[in-house]
């Protein structure tokens, strides 16, 4: 088992990454000594692992479980309210601990419940997807609003993260691909050597083994830990983690949450941001290579034709990183070297239309 230390301004914590390491969750909980434990999970994870985790924790702690519907749509105020009601009904107190057992949706929702229940109680992240290697670290917790993704939330750090690589073996192909998009993002913004390894060695996601997955998780978490420790509340350098997300979030929201996965949406956003880096900054970045590789891996490489550029630009203007209706984009000067550029809505409309122009782009 490997450990990554996450430095924060409040409570630093450790991410434990390994195979069949759920016993580490018991160790963390015994250190906290909670009055009781609430496991929040989703329908898919619950069917596979829910009872076994509750039975494991039930040996030492009074344990409750709340199951949300799988999918991005569960990151809603309605589900948030339902979980809060359940917690109150089962008399959770300020010494209770929430365990977020699932992917990014469960982690974001459960973390926001923990941040707000009785003004904040402890929680632990137990990710079950590759995508969650990004969302489980850094303390950003939130729910969605129809006007935008993650618009209602907080910065609230977990007491620890237990990442059992063995749980990834049951991931469906679309979930694995969604998580891999964030792996590529981390390589693009911080690790050129890792990017070349990924492009050269990963030609089919269904052939990934546990050792490769563990390497991806550790690389991504270490990169994110380095950024987060410098800028915990996204006031500066942490914005680089949004590479591909400004357009990606707009596509995800405009499609209707759950219709196009987060990773697929971000993959399109990264392609556009890489193309824009090449055109706007004259950056030496492998846009064509990335486009062909993404296509081979099964990612969409164009904005869905049903989404209008005008609607997407309006979404991008509402992005949390945008100011005064101008759109802030994280771009690449070259691989592993980022910068921030600001565009007007008119400029962004024109650029997206040009990128959508087809083979001649």
C-alpha cells in the first residue's frame, strides 16, 4: 500500500492507495472514535459492495447506510435534503462520521452533506471509480444547479481517503474512460513524461490491469496534492486543474446531467483547449496526436451537433472562474506549462465555431 500526504491549512490528511486495503478505513475510524457512522453510496456500488462494507464497519461501529440513485442527477438539492433528513432521523450528532463510498458524485454530495450537517462533521472518502482519484482529493464538495455544475458547495477536507484499486475491476467501460480523461488532464498540465507513457502504452482501456490503474491513481493524486497544497481554495495556481473543464462543464450541463459523462465532456474540452493553445498561443502541443488517440480510445472528439455554440458560451460565462462575463480559459504554453487567458463572449463564440468547422479546422 502506498501513501500520499495532503497538506492543507486546516487538517492535513493521508490518501492510502492499494489493493484490498479497506481495512485501513477501520483504522481511520478507530482513530476518530465516532459516535456512529453513515455510509453514503449509490445504487450501483451498493449492489456490488454495500452490504460487505456495512458488515465490516458494523463489527466496531453503529453503522447506517443511505443509498442514492447512481448518476450525476443525484447531485441535486433534493437528494442533498433527503440525506440530511435521513441523518437527522437517525440522530447523527457532531461526533458522527460520514463515509463517502462511491465515485465522484457520491464523494461530492456526501462531502457537502458533511460540510453542512450541524455546521460540519468529519467524513472519509472511499472512492470506487478511476474518475474519483481527482474529486476525492482537494476538499471541493458540491451539488449542481440547473444553471451550472458544482455551483453550490464548499471547501471541506476529508479526514482521509482510502483508495482500494481492487474495486475498480467492476467498472464499466464508459466509467473507466471517464476517469481516464482526468488522468490525461493531470499529465497534460504537469507531467510531459507521463503523457508520453500514456500515449505510447495505452491503446485500449479495456486491457488496463491493476498495476497500471494504481500508477495512474498515484500519479494523478500526487500532481493534485502538489497543486492543492499551494492553493487550497482555488485563488491562484489551482485553477490549472480546470484545464478542459470550462467548455467541458458547459457541454455536460447543456446536454443534461448524466446524458454525457463528465470525462467525455472534459475530453472534448481538453481537445478544444489544446487546439486553442496551438492557434492562440502558437504553442507546441500535439493536438492532432491527442485527437487521434482520443478517438481510438472511444472518446467523443467533437461537440455534439445538437448543442448550439451560443448556449455553450452562455454556460461558459457562468463558470465559477469567469469574471465580469468574460471567459477564463486555462491553456498550454507547452506540455506541463499552463497559462490563463481571458476571452470575451464574442471571441469565444467565434473560436468555438471555427473549431467546429470540420476537417479544415
